[in-house]
């Protein structure tokens, strides 16, 4: 790729990430009878369905093939208490549907969907209700990472929950400068830590772009957590990172699993699972796939070409999910 192409790619990535977090566009697409189904055709590749009833059979299918799953009714930034309570109720139903799958299922959520944008106490009350219910069924709840301006509050709510419940985990973004400090502060809690590179666009003051330095940092964070003996999810599709962790003997440790997003590098996850490594699929469902979908387009340009081809009904190759 020459310099101009590289520049254009950076501009396109940045534009897609700002479309991803534009609430007005999100609302417009959600409410449009013509746009929503059209774009959903392309998003469907990364989404298990629009409802819990559509997502659960996919989860069961993956479990029967030897994967663990993490289900998430996606969405974020709810600013009305009523919407937060509705979201919490959906998660409550989801937890109940996961009874019987035990340690094979976790549930993921954004705290900004269940109350954090209204009031931290509301988010904590909802989280506690979910954790109590989840603990009855042996289900772990994973808190997702959001934009860096929310990280302080997310980590504080996590610490409060982790002081009282063992079935709560957190997602940390390797690209944020603060993450090594956050890890040091929460390292003693036994809950699962999921390491991701970070999807949100951050300023240089807050975060590190994709680079060798970020790879090194990612490896350091994973090493520190594996050594603690507590559960770790290596949540990346980066073959070089996974290869290096395998070479260093970390992938096969009893507290380690590899987790990937539904519909992305299914071939690689299957290979790892077939080699005997623990493999989990993050399985989102729901109608609020806007931010999630545009992040997936932004981080891998061929997804954009494929999305356009799908919208134009020109795709004949099997979807990634066929590889699981
Ligand atoms: P990177 O982006 O460097 O990509 C490495 C390689 O992976 C690419 O070259 C390509 O081969 C493949 N790849 C990556 N993305 C792809 C895509 N969209 N389509 C096809 N191939 C792709 N982020 C966040 O900010 N908060 C969160 O809570 C979460 N939660 C989360 C859970 C789980 C289970 C995963 C796997 C990821 C997240 N993320 C997240 C997203 C994460 O931060 C990151 O944006 C993506 O995982 C992409 O980064 P990689 O580590 O894959 O590396």
C-alpha cells in the first residue's frame, strides 16, 4: 500500500468510527423502514439475530461443537431510566435462558445500557440484580469496555461488584494508557479479565494506535494476568499475537481461553479449538447493532466491500459462520 492509499485508509477508518458513535444516524437507521432491513442484511454476518429466541439456537449449536459462548443483547448509552430497566429485564431473561449451560456461557453487557448514563447507582443496582440471578445458574457476567471517558466509572463499578460477587468479569482495552494501572488495581479479584486491543477511536493522550508497541503491551498484560492464576480471555483475532502466546506456552494454561467475535476468523478459532485450546465465541444479538457493525467495518476494510456486495445482493461465498 502506498502512502496515499494508507492515508485514505486512515481517513476512512476514522470516518466509519465516527459514524459508529453517531447517535442521530443510529436512531435514523433504527427507525427507517427502508434503511434498517437493507443495512441489517450486511450486519447479519456479525449478529446472531434480532431477538434472544434467534440467538439462543446459535449459542446451543456452537456449544454442541465444543465452543463456549458469551451472549450480549447489544446496545449502549441509554439515557432514560425506563429504557435501562427494560434492558436489564432483557438481560435477566437471558441469564435465565442460560441455565443448564453453566460455565460454558457468559453474558456480556455495556454498563451504559443498564443505567450508567443516568446514574451510577442505577447501573450498580441493575448489575447486582443480574449478578445475583446469574450466580444461581453459574453464569458469569462480563462488563464490556466503552469509550475512555467512561473507563474510570466502569472500573469503579466493577471493583464494587467484584468485592461482593465472584461471577463478574471485566474487559480491559490494551490500547488505553491507563490499562496497566487498572490491571494492577484489580489483579487480586478472581473474576475473568478479557483483554481486547480496543475498538473506540481515542486521542494520543489516551490511547495507543495499532502498532508493534501495542502488540508488546498486549502480550505483557496477558502474561501478568496468566501468572496471577485467575481466568483470562485473550480476545483478539491477531494471528501473530496468538502465535506468540502459543509459543510462550500461555494458550494452554488452565486459566486461559481465546475469545473471538462471531463471524470473524471462525477458521482460526476452529483450528485452535481442534488443537485442544479453550475457545469462546462472543455472540451479540438485538436491534442495536449500529455501533458494533460500523466498528467491524472500520477495523477491516474488506468487510466494507463485502457489506456493499451483500446489500447489492452480489455475495455467493459462504459466510464466516459456516467455518465453526
Ligand atoms: P486488529 O484490529 O489488529 O486485527 C488483527 C487481525 O484480525 C486483522 O489483520 C484481521 O486479520 C483480523 N480482524 C480484526 N478485526 C476484524 C474484522 N472486523 N473482520 C475481519 N477480520 C478482522 N472492544 C472494545 O472497545 N470494548 C469491548 O468491550 C470489546 N469487547 C470485545 C470482546 C471480544 C470477545 C473481542 C474479540 C473483541 C472485543 N472488542 C471490544 C473489540 C476489540 O477491541 C478490537 O476492536 C477487535 O477485536 C479487533 O482487534 P484485534 O485484536 O482482532 O486486532
